[in-house]
């Protein structure tokens, strides 16, 4: 069957089909732990072992015994109820009773993504606990949530990028059934759900893949150690393993999209790139299931080929995170110029990001010490995902400060508007909508002392580029994790009545009203002070002003009679369509320092 | 100035401009050795040192003294008269009096390339000695010679792929002036000249580049050790160094094309690939100089993007060596199935190569243990370069046997015809045209004992995939080099009167007559036995039969009246247009085993 993963397939009525690719071994046996029996697998073709067993129940624990000696968990394990070092469990993914038959996904143009980390989003830190928050998220107006990786990692505290069982759902988050429940609940709420998946490396603890086969390359040394083998001998099987993983989440877990972590860590010289194949197959599964499924890359390459279709030799991805937008905005608002922020800091950089997508599209980057990027066409620009904060941009600071800790309220509101009213897909980081102050720090819970020390030191090294004072919090300390949990997570009055949340609600509502990704957009302004964007669609005509300086500015308007709809420097913000006021702007208007203002044209002539 | 290399530029009248990129150093001085004076260079911008000195003469020896301590030759040295460990010499490349103003190059469709190794082609082993052979090569009918790399390597005996001064012409070959004389003489004879250049690694002895700057990457581990830095910090300068090298040969040495060694060893994740930039700039220089210059890649990737234009996200190369064609032909004719030959061995593979260019265009390759390649469009097929022998395919055999040693005369003639009448650009390996029997072995002349031993062992390891008997000849032994020199190089009667040479002359002449790359080509046949190609252009209509089995075969012809023009199983071969015989073929004909036959249509109907 197309895209059938390996691993344990529970077929019903006690039948279970086990299959594993184990080219490093001569023999493989299934060990059913409860009854302590060993079942030798058949080598169907070289390196591929298969066996169907009767009398198996879902939840049964098993391992593979290789060459009559070592016992290992299944590389395609769906559940590790006792963690990465324990046995795997049989899961009947088809047992779940889906209620989302009417659901077909969300249009690209309507995406407003909310990124969250399962362990810190709620006090419980589970997938099920998120369900109770869905009405709140829905009322905020976002249209999709995006989970940081849920693949099984060592211990209970981790961002998720140290996953070692790409098919298993973290036991401490609730395991695979909990993810199905959450996806189903999202769809019932009208929310899409994206999963963050890591196809560029595996975590440092509990990784059994190298014991089974040549999953890793010796040709490339990625930023996280040995890169995966996507173009060497046996790479067909390795590619299949990860392509099937993507299909697995889409088909068996109904997810609406995947965010592929750091594809610049995927090294692949083959004539048909792995990522191109993956995108194509995911799209095919989505079509077959009549659903919209989006594949979004995190990429540090500023390379249009990520987004170009396969027919134009691209990877054919639907979207890509645009760090340049973040860095441009962050550097201007905070004045920071350490590390990668040295490439940014001028309002002109923000204008370039708004106009051209990438700020670096071939120019020399002082931080990278080389030219960087290539120009993105205007159509591809619309496929970028932007944010003023995310797990990396907050969490990869030494003290994990959120933007709310770094800038004034007026700047914070300006940043929110710049993201939410941009002609890109906006992404919010959990808690930013009400100005959460808890830091988001890097945390782990490894069990190996040497590794723990290595991670500690690596973390300290990472900040050597920056001139931040103070000690680096210990990633392994429980306290570091605890401090990173949201302080105002649950239907808390302080949260629900915060001014900030009101602004976010208004901005999200205005975004849904003016629909920047469906409008004709033009960008302009004074590169030293402010930027304007004009959105035109059918009869609608909006003029958005972003003032990036503290001074009150006089801004010239396009011809017409304009009515102000939103002003971040005000104290309250209407929801669209909003009652029509009486005061109109003709020609020009003075706007507050560090503010965002949205005007709608109510008539008048426009020669353009 | 566009594409201006660094190094010593002799400006005339004793003025010389020295420049070097040395970011690893705080100070650089030019040391003029004859007068034993040191001249501190100015740091123009970070890492870039510059100085103009008076009183310098061409041939003057110099080194760079870095940080007041070590003296090193110039990384952009044009001449190392005392070898890789000696000083560099100032060269006035503009002193040479070119006589090739009328020359503008050769059309792609007319290329017939003759590959030669300078050291073993003539008894003298020099560039100048080749000049005396040009009338012979010209009379053979080839249109271009291609030199194996001439960049300065350690010692006097080397294939050239261990070069360490990419801008210098090997001292023992005669240095840069000799190359200019040879190019000029080629052009006067109406021959184009290609240079083999190595942009994927540097040789193991005498490489000073890492002492000057970050020329090497720590991200990729190529097949020849550390890969060059084409996408990391400071890669702009590294790329510029090699792009300028390509321009250097085209502009200052008038070469008509470059053969880029093993581009699968060029690792580059940047949004604008180094090789795309290089091809573009070479093309620009060629246009400016109103000459046709061809960039041809050796590539193991079977990737159409090598040949696709930059506007379609390709590297935009003009041509690419097609090893698949060689392997298919070689495996069928020799029956060998070791190493990479295991992927070939069926006549159908030859048909695929003729029809589709790549044999592997996405299929599983047992040798590579993964799927390999992507399909090449019919237009791009014409950009492939094919051969039945080359330095690698002969020299990378343990005993360096040429095809003439491995197969019968009838098969040898068939191979010659299959290459020379193919719808690709044919390449001959020196000596194959008269059936030279001397082996072409791997030889070196390093000076470091440990390296010598390492190369010996590496060579032995390389043959572990093959079941060849006997010892691996010692690469370092003078005898190994001596045995590899052509036995019949100089206007030797035995050579000039050889039957084989007559056949080659005839085949080359027929190629020039029927011009397969300008014709409409169709391919067919019986995949177990023979292949036919039909070439149609204007009024011409040729039918070529390649019989790959020992039996006499009955072959069905397309409708018409056909006259035989060439039959490799005959004892002599006419030159085109050839006197018209009386015997015509209608419908079908019996053709000899292991033979190639060329028929021309002399009338009759053809419904097609």
C-alpha cells in the first residue's frame, strides 16, 4: 500500500503485523513482553523483516531481539509508554472514532497560526489539557494551532527537537490516542492543527536508528551532529521512513499541516531531492483525502527553490518561515545588534521584508560573512510565515525573555499589528496575545550525566556571540522548565481581561476582515521613519501605517476620504466592521510615535 | 575590473601589482628573492592585502612573508619554476603575441574531443611537444583537444588531479608560456583546446591555501578529503578565487572550454550555487570576447539540473560527461560485472543511453544501493559527452588496460563507431585511435614518504570492489609512469598505417558528414541483439546498425533503397561522400556479428 509505514500494524481481532528494516542484522525476533515469547521474523527481502502474529492486543509491549542478542525498541514505535529506553507498545490507530468527517482544512490565505509547546502551555502539560483551551483560542480568532514536536524524547521536559522516535507521541504528553483526541477536538472547534516535525537529525539520547541500519550519513556534518542519510547507499529506505512519517501524521492523525524543522540541516545531493518527494507525497495523500494540508519549512537558506514547484526544480513547499522579517522587526524595536541581529536594525529592512519577503536576497551579510539568498518572486512572497516571537527567537536568548519584557507597550502593540496585518501568514507564540511575562527557556531532562554536561556547555557556547550579562540557566534543572510554563494559562481573569488581549482580538478580527493575502498590496513609506501598506480588494481599500519612530509623524495619504479603523496608540480597539465614525481623513494625518494605524477608504477619488 | 584575479599582475615597465587574500594573517610582505627585499603590503580592506612595486621583471621570484614569520608561495601563483615547495614567479601573461584573432571557437554540434595527458602523450612530456602532433590530430579529423589538468602539482609525474596551484601551469610541462604557445598553435590548426580544471579539492602535497584563509569547509567530507568552502563564512572570496580561475584560462589563455572535474564533490547549499555563477561569468567573458566557450561538467549525479539553464534553477552548464553510456557499452562488450559495472551489462542499457542519455534516471541502482538520477529531456541529451575510454575508465583499472587489450578487434571497432556516430559529443582518449596497447596507470611523484604510502594503500583499497588478479602497480614508481607513456606517439609508421587508425579516420569523417547532432534522430532495435539509429537532416537519411551479438543478424530496414556506406566488419572503410556503389538494400539485410554498419538512403518511398 502506498506510504505504508513499517512497525506494528494492529489489524484487528488479535492480529498484528510487525515489520522492520534492519539491514545491520541477520535475524530479528519480535519479543512479546507480557507473555515473554519470541517470534522469529521472516526476511522478506534483504534487510526487511516481517511477521504476522495472532493473539496480540493493543497496548501490548514488545521489543525486537536482533541477532539473538540485544533487545531494542521498534524504530517505528508509535508509543513508548515507559520512555525512550523502554519497550514499544502496539497501538491500534484505527480504533479512534473520528468526528471530523466534515472537516476539510483551512485555505492558505486564512491561516493565523498559534504556536504552542505542549509541556508548558497548560499546568498539566498534556495534549488533553489543551482541549479545554480550544474555546479560548477559537475566540481569539486564530485558525490553526501548531504544536512543537511531540515525537518521543528522553525524559519529560524537552522542546521536542531531541525526539528519537519520530512516529511515537511523547508518553508524558498522553501518547498517540491523546493526539488523536486533540486533533479531533480542534476540527470540531473549526481549528486546524499543525505538527512540527524534525527530519534533519535525531536527539542525543535513546536514538536506536543507527543500530538498525545506515540512517546517518558520513558525508555531511550538520549543525546537530551527523546528518541523516538522504543520498547515500540505502537512502531509499531512510527517505521512505521519513516520507511515511509525514504521511502517518496526515493520514492516521488527520493533521492539517507539517512544519519541517531546519531544512538547511537536510543534506541531499540526489537528482530528486528527498524534500521534493516528501512534499509531493503528502500533497497526494491530502488530495486523496480531499483535505487541504500544508507543508511549511523552516529554512535558513533564503532560497526561492524551497517554494518553487517541483516542475521548476523546486522543493514545492507550501510555505516557509521568514526569519528575516522577525530579525528586521526585532532589531528595530529593541535596538539589539548582537549575533544575527547585526545584519538588521534599519526600518528599511522591515520595508524590504514586507515588499520582497527576504531581506537578504543576494546581498552581503556581515553576520554570515558572505552573500546570502536569492530574490523571491512576488507570488512566492505570500507563502512566507512571519512572527514577532517564536520558540527559537524567545528561547534562544540566554534569559528566554519574551518581547513583552524587552520593549515598551506601544512597541509591543506595533509589533503585534505588523505581524497580524502583514501580507504573510502570521504566527503567534503562545501567551504573546496577552503579554505573558514568563520566560521561555531551553530545558531538557536527559538521564546521562555526560550528555547533561555537554548540553549545558553547548548552551553556554551558543551565547558567546551575544553580549548578554548573567548566567545561562541550567537546561537540565526542573526550575528552568517550571519558570517557562505560562503563568496565566487557564481561563484566568487577568488574562481574559487584559488590554493586550483586546488588541490582539481586534487585530485578528481586522485581519480576517481585510484579508491581506487576498488583497492587492502595495508598500511604501519613508525608510527612516514609517512604512505604509495599502490593501485593495473588490470595493475595500485599506491604508495601514506603521510608525517605527517615537515621534508623532505627519503622513501623506493617497487621494480619497479615509476613516481610521484601528490605532494601536489608542486605549481601546473596535472590532470590524465597526461603527462608522464621522471624522474622515483627506490628504494627510498626524500619527502617534511607535504606533500602527489602519484606515479604510470611504469614498473620494483616486486617480490610481 | 570584472573577474580580475589576485596574485602578481605585471603591468609593464617594471611595475607589478601584488594582491592576496590572507584573512588568517595580520601582515603580509612581498619578498622579492633576487634582491632579497621585503615590501609590506597594505591591507586595503579586511584580509585583502595589496602592493604595487617598481623594478620588478617578469620571471622574478617572490614569496609572501606572513605575520613577519613564514614565507609561502602565492596562492594565485601563475608559475612555480621550482615546484610546489619553491617560490612563485612573476609572469607577464600579456607578453605573448597571439596569432588567433580570427579564431572564434567551434560549434557544440561539431565537437569531436581528443583527451590527452601532457606527460605521457609525447616522449618529451611537454606542452610544446604536443604542437608537433597537431597536424596528425588535425588529419584525424578531431576538432578539439582536451588536456588533463595542467595546474601545478608536486613532482613531475601526476594525472593532474593533485594540483595545488590552480592558476599555475605545471613547471615540468613548460609553464604558462608553453600553454599559451600550444593554445595559439591549436587555433592556427583550426583546433579548439579544452582544459580540465579541478574545483572540488586540492592535492595532498604543497597546498598552501588553508594557510591563507578559510578555503575549506568543515561541513562536508568529500571523497577526496575536506571539501572546498563554497557556502560558509568567507565563501564569497573562495568562490571568487575559483570563478576567476575559470575566467583566467578563458581570457588570458584563450582556451575554448573547461571540463570541470567531479562536480559531485562540490558541496554548496547556497541559494545561488557557485557552479551556476561560474558558468554565467565564463559565458559572459566568452560573449565579450566573441568566442564560443563551453563549460562541461564531470558529474556522477545524473541530474538534469546540471544542464538546465539558471533561469530554470539549473547550473546552466553546456555539457556533461555521461559515464552511463560508457559503462553500458563497456559492460556489454567485456562482460565485466564488477564494481559499478554491475549496474549494466544488457544491450537495453546501451539503447537507453542512446535514447534517453542517462541509463539511470530514477531506477534503483544495485551498485549505489539506492535510486539514482532523474530523466533528462531530449534537448538536454544532446549536451552529453560520450566515450568508450577515458583516463578514468582506463586508469582506474588495477592494470590500467585500455579497451584494445580487453576485447576483440571487431568489438573494438564497434565501440569506436558507437561513440563516433552517436548523437552526443564524442571524446577519444589519446592513442585509442590506433589501438595503443600501453596501459594508462595511476602515477604520482610525491616527496613525502607517509603520503606516498597512503596513496599506495588507497589505490589498493580502491580495487577491493573488483575481482581483478595481480598486484596493484606502485603509483610512485617511475616505471609505472614510464609504462603509461604512449608507445607509438611520434609520426610512427606503425601508427599512421594502422588499420585501426584508418577506421577512426573514416568514422570521424562520416561523423562530420552526417552530423548526428544536427540531425533528427530516432532509436530502435531488438533489445537482445542490435540497436539502430536513424539520422535525418534535409535530404540526408542514414540508417546505423549496431550489432552487439556475435551472430550474423537479419535486420529489417525502413522502406526505401539503402546503400551501405560503412561496415566495421569489412577490411577497409571509405571516406564520405564515397563513390556510389551499385548494390542497394531494400527491406532487410544480414549484418555481421559485433559490427557497426552505416547505410544511406538513395531513394524509394518512406511513408513516415
